[in-house]
């Protein structure tokens, strides 16, 4: 049998481990950690393409339904956030717009557009890494996923691998500023 030991938010565990993670009174499973690590890999892919490093994965049970990273710069389409792309892929794969039974993992707190898409897709559970102080619409600025005036609410788990997710974004923007400063004439 597995252990009920709690671990720190930045530890990485094997998928089949029965250890849980307790962070700010939220319990994360080892599966949550596994899927968030995959979302972080997708965010790294975005950064390599000079996209804001946000990765999203949608799973149902242990099956990957869809995964994506930001593509706004590459496609020059304002709505090509990782969450929107993943939701569209998931709907196509399942042949329906209701994504009931799915969990969406994303490295950065969804913005208002993405939170609205999550509500409209009826995704029951969302797990995100870093908070977004400028456009976070799940916990930071707005609470769209739990607004009682809307027809659907989600279970929200926040802060999973937050430092790792936040560092990826911070490093991306720091490097972008450094490159921008190098391009300036003296």
C-alpha cells in the first residue's frame, strides 16, 4: 500500500506513487504533478518558438485528450492561447463541446478569455501553476471559474509547481528584455 506522506510543491514524483501533496490546504495527487510536469515541457516548447511559455494539457482519467502551448506570435491570432487551442483539440477529438470528466492543467492562471472558454466547455477541474497578477481570471483578479452567476463552476487547484512555472515565465521575459536592449543603437 502507498504512503499518505505529504510532499513539497516542487518535488517530482513517479506517476504511480500514492503520495499526495498538500499546499495551501489543497491536495495534489502524484498524477497532478505528472501532468503539470508535462504542461511545463509544453511551455518550454513555446519558449523555444519565442512564444510566451504557457503549456496546457487536458486529460480524462489517464488519457491525454489534448495538449498545446501558446502560438499567438507564430500564427498572429490573438486567441491562440494554450488553453483555447487545447480545448479546441479536445472538442475535436471527443466529437463534442462538453468536456465533462476532463481536467485541464495549465502552467499559468487562465486569462478572462480562457476562463470563459473553460466554463463554456464545462471542464469540471482546473489545475494551474503560477498566478497571473496582470490578467489572472481564476483567483487573482477575477474568479470566473467559480462565479455563481454563471451556469458552470469548476473545482480549482492552484499553485502546483508554482515556482517552476513562474521561473520559466520570468526567465523568458528577462531574456527578451536583454535581447531587446542589445538591439538598441547606442
